[in-house]
């Protein structure tokens, strides 16, 4: 027995060792990025300054339309550092001072900052005060030395400020525009102590201010009227000459202001361009003594002579963009221009003094999905043969950023992904049967190699190279990045629409771009001046019986800034990114309603509502109209006129009465309306349930073996209104002047099911609606804190179904149809809690069957995503819950919602400029997929109730195999020892 017990103890010790060695992986060193990915972007670049000193890293500092300041590596395009200033802090100008500070002017000329060039730390910040709104201008002298007397000039809010480049101290301030002078340019001639401030008063007067740069004293102010009037733009050609167009854009006007004396010289456009049909436009390029005018498809370069006369230097066709001039050597400057043709981008660098010659001429193959070039910034360097080389930073139509050098694209960035407008998901194709033996052997080898490395890590025998190999294998796992769907539903396509009108398909594995498409219908053209992408919808989702068809999406946009502009539609294949069909210049699009009907090809019916509340059916097929006519009486929708404080319900009547018969157009009629008094309430937020949400059960078991029935309706609308004085920013109203009122409205009948008022509260309001509850976030003026409230609505008409005998005998109404027209017997429960942070977005986790408990995903003001268990937002929480309530999972009531650091799904990362959170159910019931987007992108998998229905990805199959082998060996050894012991006993 002693030998047997000793063997058993050895076996138990082995199991304990193996188990403890598995726990040693709690650091998850090899799981970084396994379940999530994070991508950083900057947005469309609008200003760039190169810094290519011999010492230090070569970089380019940029400002973007997403209000980002970033320093990029010129070698690879990677971000050295960046700052996202926020939606209200628009960047107006950027430059480099003293060779070590990045200077930015933002907030309409109200804030001037200096950032340390190497690491991006803010050195100083100055707040510039002024009397009113105006154009913002920044002037940083190029010959600054480390001296407090060297000035940075900033114009904004109607005042000119002189700021010290060392510490940001405002040395003097001069109000320039008390009489509404629209300042166009600020000029300080090189080495001069005189500053010229030039602008227009009204549309026909030019003003020139001469100011002492040392003390801000106004030396002279001249003005002169011009009978022809001025256009809005003006260009500086030299330190004494300004060029503009007259109000009719038929004449070029040369304005000279030498010694404060203002003179005008006019030249007819026809004298330069001949009888052209186009409208001339002054291009905002800074060229010494030269300006450029674009008309039709041609750009003409014109020099202004000393006498103010015009000399045409060159005419170039199909110019997409022109750079500012840069200095090459003493007295020599050059600029670059971009042309398109034959699927290539043509880069030409010309000397400013002689446009007939070319310093550089290159052609580079370009992906046509990037569109045309919008901006170009150039930088020069000295080659080994002492000649000048050039690199060009190009901003494309799709907001991507490219660096060209020596006839090739050095690097590119897809910064259009920083401006996502809408997101949908698509399943990947099913994996086809039939795999080659070689592929099976390769996969088997990779599998064995991976588990051997994992085993070494489990046994703490892995070297640093092994740990890196484990991480690399997992990050590049063929399972995670395969282009076929998996049985758990983790692999999907995220199809995103950007502000540039470009579609991207991102793989959820690692966020790589599978395909991209610059939509032709959303590109600027003569017929579509201001294209705007609105939303993406599922158009065709084939099921298993129709897998030969690819899924497709519908992209809806409009050609104009107003809601009554004509709409555009595009249908795109979700697998290939090819445009299947498009419709341009259709009726206006005010609302899109995806209907719960599909035709025989699995195309989903959509009802597009125009500004006149006419419904237009798509697809425009006979089969679709037959299906639609059968369901016509069951289609309801609502519209919200937030500015007028009106919510209306609509139904369809009959075909539209038009000159041309359209069987797919239907008129509507109003069936109800709710008008909120404008003197007491203003609509600030509306939210509905997600139509694709699955509810597992209507019954909710509560304490004491009781049951409550959720009021489940897809027709419920949450509306939040505030008092007129409380509609402004926080702090603009007192608690007595502001109140927040919330409503739950049935959109079929217009019946208000619930109304509640929060006195002393105001917006902004963010809300999320799921199942039978709504959670919303707002500000409490009395407590000076943010709050989150929850409302749950229950159906009392089914309360009698709790009797077991009624269920047995069939005397229940669980199967009776639910109609919005029958007055519902509802009861609501609500509760409010303090919350620490301001909120940017709210979402809720979704699962395949709706069984898993919910989490509310909160996009905080710090651009992180926090997962809050819905149990914390249970309105039934009490200070001292009963034993039965504790067993149910009711958490004791506290006045504040907890912020648990481990609940941040973004970990220590930030989704800068966070705008939205999208959740999608996986096939695995325990798991939901979450995608957060803003300037950055973040994707992760969440398991609100843990992964109760699967093994985790870090489960050690190798350890399991060793345990089984050890167990078999121990049994075999124990059996042998037992046999020997029995033999010895028999011989006694």
C-alpha cells in the first residue's frame, strides 16, 4: 500500500504542478491584440510644414479637418505624436517657429499654442480676446531668432495680436475691425518693422492699415472705394500688391498699396482667356510675384510687373493641385503641380522665375479608387551629386495621404477612415469543401508548432524569441484572418462609409482593408456640386439556399447641403466592392425605412421618404410592388421636426398624382401629431430600438417566485425635451429655468405611454433603447453632476398568466396577437444614479438569441469605452435588498454608478474623437462584437456573461494532452504495482 500511495501522491503533485504552471500565464504577455485591434488616424490634411534638419528625425507636421495636429515620420508615415483638439477647436493655421516649436492658431483665432517639435508637449498657450467673429490668420516670420522681441502675428476675432515666440506673452493688441472690415491678408515685409493689414469693408471698399510692429501703433489707415465691387477671395502677390476679382468675376483687379496710397488697375478676363464660358477662380497658392487663375480645365500663371501690368507666363491644362513656393537657394524658389492622365499622377516641379523649365517631371501609377489630388506640399533636399531633389506630400480626394519621392510612392495612409459616417456588417462567404493534402499538412504543421510553443510558455521554458513567435503567430493566425466565415461568427466584414464618399470593407480579424470603393455617385461633378454620404443599409442578404449570390449594401446620399437636395443611390457587392447599380438625381431623401420584406432574390424592400412625405419603393420591380401592395395597410412611420417641436405619424394612401405616372411612388397622410409648446419644450433627442435586436423571452422572473412581462414593441419611441433656456451649453441656465422631460410614445397611434420630468436638469442627452428599457444620460444642474436614468416598461395585461392552472388549462393570452390600437395596460419603473463622466455615445451589447445578460457600452469624454453591467441600472435596486432579491442578483442601491477600471473594454487605449459605437451579435450566444469609431478605430469581442458556451482561445490543449497521458501512465504504473503487491501477498 505504501508504494501505491506514494505513486498517487507523485501523480497528484504532477497535476498540481501542471495546473499551477498554467496559472502562471495570468500576465497574458502573448495575448496582446488577440481579441481586439486599434488603429490610429489623423484625417484629411489641410496644412503641412516639413522639418528636415540634418540633426534629428525628418518629419512633417500636419493639421487636419478632424482638428488633429500630428508629427509624421517622413520615412514610413508613422505617427511620432499627435493631439486631437476637439470638434469646437478648429485649427486655422500651423507653422514652425525657432526650428523647435510647432505654432497653431485655432478656435476662430482665439487660442494660440506652441508645441515642442520632438515630443509634442505643449510649451505655452495664449488666449486671444477680441470683439467679434472674423477670418483667422497666422504669420510666423521665417527668420526668427531666440529673442523675446521676435513676434508671431495672429489675427482673429477682429483684433491683431503680437505674441512672443518664447513664452506666448501677448505683447500688444490692436483692434482692426470694429467697423466690420473683413481682413484678407497680413503682410510684414522681410526685415521690416511695418505690418500691413489689408481687407474689404462691405463689397466695394478696400482698407489698408499700416501698423508699427514694435508697439502696435496705427501709423496710417487708408481706404478707397471700387465701383465694380470685390469678390470674396484675395491673393498677395508681393509686399505691395494684392490681386482679386470684381463682384461679377469678369475682371481681374490689381490693388497696389505702396506707402499707404491705394491704386486700382483692371483687366478683363476675356483679354487673357478669350471667350471662355467658365467662371474664373483664384487659386490660393503662394508664388512670389505670380498668381494663378483657374477657368474651365486650364490654369493660367500670371506675373504682375512693377507697373501693375499682367504678363501671362504659362497655361497648363488639367491641373489638379498647386503647391506653395519653397526656397531652394538665395533668390531661387520652386513650386509643384499635379496632373492626372492615363491612370497616372504626373508631378512637375518648376522654378518660380522661369515656368518654361522643369526641375522635376515624374509619373507614378495611381490607384483610381483614390480619386484626384486635392492638395500638394513639397520639400526639397540635396542629393549626393549636389543637385536638388524633391519629395511631395499629396492629399487625395478620398482623404488618403501619400508621400512621393524619386518617382515612387514611399508610403500611404488611409486617413479617410478618420471620418466614418455609418457602419454595417456583412457575413463572409462559406468555406468551400475540398482542401488539398499539402494545405492540410501545412496547417497541421502550423498547429503542432503553435502548441509546442504554447507548451514551452506553459512550462515557463519559453525564451523571449519564443514569446515573440507566439504573439506573432497569433496575430497572423490564418484562422483569424481567413476570408471565410467561422462557425462562431467572429469573422465578419465591417463595411464603413466615410465623409469622402468612399466605402471600405474591414476584416474583423485585424482590421485590414479587404477592398475599397470611391463611389462615383458621391464624387463632385457638374451635376452634383456638394455630394454627401448619409447611410448604409443591407440590400441583399442571401441565406443558405441562395449562397451563389453575394450580399450587397445600399448606400444613400444626396447632392447638396439641404435636405431637399436630390438623392443618389448606389448598390455595392459586399464581397468584391464592385458597384452593381446606381441611381443619381432622384427625389430628395429625408428618411429611409428598411421594410421587413424580401423578394425571391433576397433583396430587401426599402421605402424612401422625400421632404414632401411621399414614399418611394425600392427595388423598382414588379415583384417588389406586389409584395408591397399586400402589406400596404400595415406600414406606419413617424417623422420628427425638432426645430418646430412636432412629431407626426404617417401611413400610405395611394399612388402619387404626377404628370408622369410612377407606380412606385405613394402619397401619405398624417394619422396623429404631437406638438410640444415652443415656449416650454424643445426636442433634443429621439431613440428607437434596434430593429435587428432579438428578445429571448417576454417573461422576467423576479423575487418571491413572481413574474413580470416585458412590454416588447418595436414601435416605441423615446423622446427627450428641455426648456428653451436649457437648450444651450451646460451652465447657461439656472436650475429653476431648466427641466428635462422624457416620453415613451407609440409611433403607430401617437399614444404617450409614459412621461417623466427631471426638474433642474438639461442636456445634452444620450440614450440607448433595448428590449423594454431605455437608459439616458444628462446633466443635473442642482447637484452639478451628470446623471444616468433608466426606465423599464412592463405589460400588465398579461399579469394573470402567472397562475399555473390557467397555463395548464390554456386559459391564458400569451399567444393572443398584440395590437398597438388596443390600449395597453403598462406599468413603468425608473431610477436615477449619479455618473462621473460626460458621455459621447451609448450602445448596448447584442447577442444571437438574446439570452446573455446585457451591458451598456458608454463612450466617455475621455474617448474610452466603458462596459457597465445592466444590473447596476436596475430600477428595482434598494438599499437593503431582501434575501430573495439578492438571490435574483439585485445589487444594493448606491447613489452613484461604479467606475471599475477593469471594465474599460478599450483598456488603456483611446479612440480619439469618439463618435459612435456599433455592436453586432456573433453566432456564439455568449459573445458580442463591438466596434468604436472616431478619429481612431477600435474593435473587440465582449462576453458579458463570460464565455460559458465555449473554451477560451488560451485554453491549453497541450496541457490537456499531457494530463491525459500522465493519467494513463499513472493508472498503468499503479496497476503494475498493485499486481506485484498481490503476488507478494500470495507468496506469504
